[in-house]
């Protein structure tokens, strides 16, 4: 009896340990990719460039990240998810460290592209690994905790601006790069693939899928196409705000680089942490009674987020504008905690990571264009407040696309632990 109790405790503890380990990786992932937006003044002072060029630094990262994401997702479906995660963390941390030694715009552009390739392997594999460990009623909360790591990374992005202002912009990349390399070496002994009996049985029955077959299956699914459209639209808005909100606060309210970084990341994205956790908890609770809860919760969130970001750009008061942006990130984060669970409702498990890789491809591709053209519009004297108001319309369109998503037949009804179906006909 004691041994059975111990095994049960371990079976309960391990899935949450995996989420905890991934939380730190997710946090590093987003600190490394977003902190450059909070040190614009320091970088431009050291390496002269236009606003369009500065926007291109993040845009190129997103384009390369997006282009590689479908293949990265396929690799996670085909091979060891934990090993792909560890490899990704080690390589992007090495590239972060290398960025500190860039001395020209071209070198910065190259390191951002390399970071895009290495980071593309992480999120599809990580979210799919969470789905392997968490079945049914804990999926949205587990995903939400992981996404809270991403939000924490975004909220700590101000560290880049602070370190750049008090030391040099190179210093931040050196510190975080070394930390990531050390963390990858430590968790190598703890991060393992899930002992998924259902996956083992499916692999015995079905031949290994190839990349082109995965694409055909996914794009023959109308709900998956709706998810791609929804994810792309919301990604344009998300990356516009990530890339230009520090500049918006600095120029509209005459703040210093450090102050603008704290308001745009420390406050705004900290509210998203509360959003993914509360959104995940409420979704899991509601999903026990309503199979479409994972769709309805983010839909409601987007319906609140759209007017919030529109109103944020009308107020002349910093406090009101800040509160509206915080409300936007809080409600929009209901999307982040439910995107992979929604994907799991609509596509076969064998294509799950590939599907998310495709979402990343479209999301970052259009998000990168949004960042670049945001800078180009600024160069043509268009105010950021006008650009952000237009973004609120895109949120409404994203909500409509999400509402059209329908779960697969096997997902209809009350959620429970997945049933393993054996083929005994042979």
C-alpha cells in the first residue's frame, strides 16, 4: 500500500515538475528575444540605424523563427521532445552570448537570425510535451503556468534597458547567455519525455508520418485553418505592442528609457501572468461541463481586449493608458493559455507539434511584417497611437475566426482521461 501511494505521488509530481522546469526556459526564451526592444536608445547610440532598421532586427528574428517553426514542430512530433528542448536552449543561449560581441548592424542582424532558428525548436516541443504529461482536466492550467513563464520573461524585458543604461547593452546579452548555458547543463538530468502509453500503442499501429503528409492532413481541416487565421491576426497585434510599446510610453509621456521599459514590460506584461493563470484555471473548471470552454474563454477575452487597446490610445493620462494596456494583456492572455489545448481538440496527436509550428510560422511571419511596417510608418510620421488603434480592429477579426473553430468528434462531451483504443481485429 505504501509503495502504491509513493508511485501515485510521483505520477502526480512529475508532470508539474516538467512544467516548472519549462517555466524557467520559457522565461529565458522571452527575455532573450524581447529585451532588445527596451534598449533601443543604447543600441542606436552605439550602432547608428533608422527606426525601420531597428524594427528589422526583431522582424528578421520573427521571419527566420517562423520559417523554421513548421519543420521544428515536425521534429518534435518525430523525435525526442526533451532533447530538442535542451538543444534549443543551449544553442540560443550561446547565440545570446555571441550577440554581445556584435559591432555593426549587419552582425546584429545575423545573430538575431541565428537566434530565430534556435528558438523555433522550443515552443512546439515544450507545449507538446506538456500535453503528453497533462491529460484532460489539467491541460489549460499547465499550459497557463508555462505561458506565465513567457509573460514573466516579457515583464522582465526591462532588465535589458536598465542594464544598458547603467552599464552597456552588451553586458545584458553576456549575463543572460551564460546563465542559459549553465541552466541547460543542469536540467539535462531532469527533463525527460513522458512515458505515454497511448503514443506507444499508436506508433505500433500506424506508420511514421512524413512532413508533407502532416501538412496535407492539417490543411484539410477547416478548424485548423481558422486557428491559423486567428493566431496570425492576434500575432500582428502582439508583436506590434511588444516591439513598440516602450517607445510609445517614452515619447507620449516623456519617460526615460528605463521608466518606459518598466511600464511597458514590468507592469503591462506582469498583468498577463495573472491572466494566463486565472484563464487556465477557469477554462479547466468550465471544460468539465462544456467541451467548448477552451474556445469560449479566449473568445470572451478578445472581446474585452479590443476596446481596451483602442481606449488606451485616447487617454492623455499615463495611469489610464497603462491600466487599459494592462487590461488588454490580461484578457489577451486567455488566448495564450488555450491555443495548444484548442489545437489538441481539433488535430490528431501525431501532428500536434507540427500544427503549432505552422501557427508559429504564420504568426511570426505576419508579426514580423507588422513590426517592420510599424517602424516604416513611424519614419513617415504616423503616430504609434494611430497604429495601435488599427490593431484593435485586427483583434475583433481574430475573435471571429476563433469562434468558427469546432472540436473534433472524439472531443465532444465532458473531458476525461483519454481512452486507449486497441485494434484487435488482426
